[in-house]
């Protein structure tokens, strides 16, 4: 069984992030034989990273209790989906901070992105891929980009997903392929 964590990469009040994160969470659960979990960064209120030692050197010991809790969640995963908006041609600072606090637990696992904002979040995803590589993750090629997100909700506040379904299906298939391959490599 694969363990996939879906990370809600924004903590803003009134955020849109919960809609696509919940949707992709439900889509991944349809695959069967997948343990999926939403991780909300609101539940991990980290201070700005200012540790004297790099997390790459801490051998899984975290001085900050919140970072330690988050690291345990990250370590459980075989792969990640990060659902994050684009802010000012980049990704949210709270997401970068959470990624910076942890190192070894991210290593040798795939990550995919669901994004929205300017140019459907493409600039955010491009930058997140660079960070993921430095964390020794494997960013997958496919992503789910939500264009004109301010029009993406129906009258009941539900995300309209019809136009996103094909990219989501391809995205999930690619993420799970990499998750299986890298899990097999990690345990061999």
C-alpha cells in the first residue's frame, strides 16, 4: 500500500486551497490500495526557520516540537501532492518555510503539484520543482493547473472539475508510478 500526503500549501484566511486539495485527495483515494492524508500547514504553525544546523545534519532530531511532528508525517509518505497557489510569481512563504525545516524525510520520494493563480500557478510550480530537487525529491512532469480559479467554483462553492479531470488522471497515474518505483528502490 502506498501512503500519499496531500499538503495544503497556504494558511491564509478564506483560502481557495482547501477546494483543490480536497478534490485531489478524493481522486487519489479512488485509486484503491492507497492511504491518503491531507496535511494542513495551519496545523503546523512553525516559526521562521532559523536553526543553527541544517536539517540535513540533524539525524531526524528536531529542536522545534512542531517541526518534529511535521517531520513524522512527512516521513510516513511514499509520495506527495502539494496544493499551492501562486503569490507574486512564486509560492507561499509558509510552504517554503515548512519545506526548509525538514530534509531527510523528503528524500527519494516523488512530488506533484496542483496549483492556481497567475498563469494557472505555473510559475509557482516551476520554482517548487527546483526546491524539491534540492530536497532530493523527484518532481514529476505532470501537474494540475487551475486557470481562472476565481471562476472555478459553482454556485454552491464546489470546485468545477470537469475540465481538470483528464490532467488529474494523468497526474495521479504518473505520481503513483514514481511512488511505486521509488518505494521499491528505497527498500531494496
